[in-house]
């Protein structure tokens, strides 16, 4: 490993220059006007994987944006690792809040600023450079390696599921290595072993057949905004507990090992509140802050629309009102079951003198890995070797639905080797990535492949 580490340190400046070129590509998957940029980004990834020393690289066109697949299978009898990531990014809006141009990378105080720096171009790119370093030094890899890099993660991976379903043999592996999550804190190696799932719903309430004058009709006509607000208010009780019957039936309780792990991670509630500008944290009574944001299910109204919302006054009783509501789910909860329970409860509490339409927008299953799996231990040791500190384990409150599909369809162990920080403004103006973590990520990846070969 010493020669590989020396090679990485000798070339890290050139790796950063390559990352700059990658970040200049405006690969915004949700905007039709950036379709050409998506092709450019896919080709960039494919070219860099080839330059790393992997000859078998294919760009698969989909109904949306391309998927880049590559493989090196020169280690017969050894495990296979599939490296997953994405080259698409979020829109840069609002542009006026950026201190530098979002697609002109700038380095300040050891951090690189650009859209996609931490989510996920910077994190994904470490693995290409790690494979390259090993191949340049040794001429071979200790394990078999496959790459699966998509361009639609930021829009829900609509074509990746089909690709996975149709190519399970091609993607067959023992571990799926993903760097698209966070470190617990700066300089602390971290493995994420749990992700919440999601059930995302829309509720629309319709009253009169048109907007009505609130003076002429007020007091005699049901107001959809008022009714929708009343419905939403009944979805939780005063203790922050969700009132939908059966909602908690399948919630998996944390193991003893998980509880012990939680005790090691301290996040003062005052510090948490201060970091986001609130007076205090709230949530389900009887649970700690980390339990509430990692291992307990939630229900939140993400947006509500109805009636007149412009400047000035328009005195109406609106015809319609709608709200979008997300429920973050934890292991063993099934999004389809939750969707049915939610729908049944809304219909029960809604008054019969209005029409209520309930629509499922999308859903994703939660994920949890066993901490004592051999591959997880290899990953933890690899990061500890690179960072020089003991690896910690954490859950995250967000969702990466494809992780569950990897585990179920490929029968492989997902390893979430996060290298970003929650404070790095992913999805926000002034997104950035710590370049020391970029370097340590390359080294962690090399240690992981070396350790995996010895299983």
C-alpha cells in the first residue's frame, strides 16, 4: 500500500484539476435545456474510467440520461465490488446567492466551490482515481471492479431501476460501494448503515365549483383551505406522534449494538437548533434528537396551496386547496402499506361535504445494514486506516431508494462510505467539498479494495 499512497499524494493536485473540469459541466438532469451537457458529463466519466486503465466501458442510452457502465474482471476467485454514483446535479438557483459562479470551480480555504462538488461529483470521482492509482502502481487490481454511474439520481433514478432489473447478471457483485452520504463531522471516518424510506402523498380538497365572494357566501360554504388545514392538524397529536392507525405497527426497534453506537455520537440539541436558526428542536416525545432524525418515522407537510396568495387583498372562498405530505419511513415499514393507511385515514377524517382526492407521488423503502457483516468491518477498517481515527457508524434521515434495490436484486452488501459534510450546502447555493476529504476518500477506497481481497 505504501507505493499506492505515495502515488496518490504525488498526483492529488492533478486529480483536483480534473475534478474542476468535471464540475464545469452543467449536468442538471431536471432541465431539458441541459440535455447536451448530460451527454458531455457521461462521456467525461467514461473517458476518465478508460484513462484509469479499465478498457471495457460502455455508455448505455436510456429514455432519459445515459448510464455509464465499466468493468475490470481480472481477479478470478476474488470478490467483486460495484461502485455506484451519479454525475447529475441540482439546478444552481438562486444564482444571486452564490458568492462565486456555480459552474466555475473556485478553491478557498482547502474547499472547492461549485454545484455538484459534494453531491456527487467530488465523492464519486475519488473511486475512479483510486482505481487508477492502484492500476498505475501494480498493473492489476486486488478485486474485480465494476462502475455504475447514472445521470438521474437527482430526479429519482427513473431509468436505473429498469436497467438494474434487466441487467442483474451484468451487475452481479458482492459489495456496492457508494459515496453519496456524509461524515459525522470533519475528519471523522463514517459509515452510514441506515437510511429512511419515504411515502410522498398529495391531498386535494374541493368545495364549491368556483372561487366565491367571501362576503356573499361566507358562513354558508365549506372552505377547502380551512378544511385542509384541519385535516393536516389531525395527523399528529400533542406529543408529536403520528395518529394514523397502524402507522407504527412494523417499526423495527434498534438493536443493543445500535443503542450503544448512538451513545458514542453526541449532538447537543442547542447546537443543532442554533445551526439552523430555530429556538429549539421539536418532535416525538420520549426520543433523543438523533433517534428522531434517524430511526423514527416522520410526517411533514412539504407545501400547501390554495386561494389567493398574491400581494394585496382578494376576498374569496377558494374552490380548491392542496397539500403535499411526506412520511419518512424506517426499517420494516412498507411504503405501499403506509400509502394505504394514510389514504384510509384521510378519507375517514375528511368531512363528507367536500371532495377529497389523494394521490401517491412516489415511495421508497428504508434500508438498514447489519454492523457485524464482514464487508462492513472491512469498510470501517479501510476508512480508519486512511483517516487515522476510529470509524463511527450512523444513520441518515434521507433516502436513497436504489440502495434497497441493490441489496435485494444483486444480493450484495451496500457500503455507504460518505465523504461529504451536511454543512457543505448540497442542493443550496455555495455548495463545496473539503479537498482533504477528497484525498482521504481516494485512500479509503484503495484500502477497501485491498481489504476486500482478503475476505
